[in-house]
């Protein structure tokens, strides 16, 4: 009876024990980045994916049983997006270079522009001073007017269309438009 009395507590202790399962370190699930306008500090170091502790010994009914260590998940990394300022697009105009009046008028006479336009009065087309007043402050006016000279246009100044002037080079168109837009 003595042996059975000793054997029963041992069986009870052993029946509570189960075969140890190997626990692999937990890998955190992918985390969507946190986007914030303000800088954020991570609350825990992110060097390790899991922190392991020393094996914990439990005593069950007088016998020491070793358990696998608990696994703690590290804090998910906090991704901070840089602060980005968005501004409205700015129209880039060609730099306004001073144009000599004699050079511009000589080119206009040579290319026959003065048959339809004058600097200060309407002929068939508008006066160049009227054109300058209409487009003053418009950053896109330089490119728009160069395009009208090259390809022609209609409707902006009445019924008379402006015919295309393909004989003018890009540099000549740019010079004439700068001269016209600088008129006061």
C-alpha cells in the first residue's frame, strides 16, 4: 500500500504534464504605415521582433516542471511621413528681356506686321497698346500670343481673323510679343 500511495501522487503530477511543444517566435502581422503630419516617437525599441525571457519553472504538486518562455510582441514600427506642402501650380513665363523699340519696329516693318497693326491705334487689327493692356498680368500671355502669331487666330478682337505668320521664326515671334507686352 505504501508503494501505491506514492505512485498515485506521481501519476497525478505526470498526468498534468504534457509533451512540450516548440514555440517559434511570433512574427507580427504586416502593419499599414501610420501617416501623420506631426512627428511621432515610437514607444518601444523596434530592434527585435520578439523578446524572449528565461525559462519559467513551475511547481506542480511538488515536482518542478519547465515551461516554454512567453513571447512578447515588439511594438509595431511607426512610420512618419514627411510633411509635404502643396501649392498651386505656378505658370512659368519666359523671362521678360528689355526689347529696343527700334529693333522691334524694324522687324515689324520688315515682316509686314504694320499693315494690320500700329503701336497706338487700331487699323485692321487691334493696336499693340490695347493688346498689352488686355494681357497685362497674364503669365501665359507670352506663349499664347506667340502661338496666335504662328498659327493665326480669330474672335478675340472682332470679326477680322489674324492670318498665320509662319515666316516668322520662334525668336522673332518672342521678340515682337515681348515688345508688345511691355508697352504702356
